[in-house]
């Protein structure tokens, strides 16, 4: 009898092969399969390095900005201190200019009495004799009779209340003297009104009186007795007058020629010096 014996090829020794690894494991073990991992790691490390470098750069820039801000704050503080100093200097300069202008205005408003008297004396006619010049006080000026005002023009509506009177002028003087006639007094008034040391509109005659004729003193010739009353000569009476005027308020810098002609050289020199320095405007 025959028996059945099945002989598979895989069971034969000559056809038996070594077991091979799966393709997946073989692929993972090769360098080509690890390249993406390395590339990904390198890329990640690069990004982390860039982030760290950027952070360090920003930190350094921030420190520089903080330092620069501190420097700018110090500069601003120094500038503010300098501005305060300059403001103080400007204030002192302005005060000095005001003081200088006030000091210069004193010289510019002063007219020496000698120059004023010299001008009045030079304008006095031969037939006029000045006995004295008097400066009026504020009380005397207030007591002077007011000139009659001109008739006011009618207004369409009545005004309520009254206006306060103007303050009395300063620098008012009275010239007291005698003249041979009223015409000589009038001539002296007209000549005096042309003076630049007084105001022409306030120069006026406030009093003029013709005195009684006077007899000359008796003259004794040799041992003879003085002549009797019939031989005495009567002299014409003189006119006693009072002229009132006000000193001008024109600055002395505009009267340099007149002041120099009246020998007020000291004031002229001071004003010219102040004019050269720019304190007094020409």
C-alpha cells in the first residue's frame, strides 16, 4: 500500500530563506529616514536661537533707550535751569532798562532855573524891569481865579452829573516887574510867548496897575539948599505888572540849542551822552 506524503517547498531546506525585516523598520533605521527629524530639530533650534537673540537685542536696545531717556531728562533739566536763569536775566535787564529810562527822564525833564531866568532876562525889553520871579505852590495855584470859559455848545440831551475839575498845572510862575507904559508890558508879553521855556497858551497878564507919578529926590548943588516944590520935576508913573506863565513840558533833549546858548553845558553834555548810549532817543 502506498502512503500520502505532502512535501511543501517552504519546508525544504534548500528553499528556506532567512526572515527579513519589515520595510517600515528598515526605513526607519536608515539615515535618509532620519533627515526630516534632524532638519526639524535644527529649524526649531534656529527659531529658538533667533527668538533668544531678538529678545537679547531688544533688551540691549531697551537699556540704551532707558539710558538715552535719562540723558535727555538731564538735558531737559539743565535747559529748564538755563531758561530760569535767562528769565531772571531778562527780568533784571528789563528792570535795569526801566531804571535807566527813569533816570534819563529826570535829566530830560529838568530845565535849569538859570537857563530859564537867562532866557526871560534876554527877552526883557529895555523899558521893562523885572523885580522878581515867584514859583507858585499848589495851594496858590488852586486859589487863582479861573478864566471865564467859553460858552458851551448846546447838547441834544442834558448831561447827568458834573465832571471832576482838572488838577492844577505844575511849574506855574509869576513874573513881577515894572514898565514905563502898558505898551511895554504888552510887548514883553508877546516876546515872552515866543520862548521855548514857557507855554505860550498859558502866558498872560494877571495884573497891571499905573502908579502915581513920583518926584525925584532933592539934589543939593554945592552949599545951596534944595529947590522948593515948584522946582521939583514929576516923573511919570510906572506900570506895575504881574505876568503868569507855566514852564514848558518839552523834553530837554529838544532844547539842546537853547540850553547850550544859555550856558547849561552840564545838562547838554549829560543828555548827549545818554543819547549816544541809546537811552534818550534823538
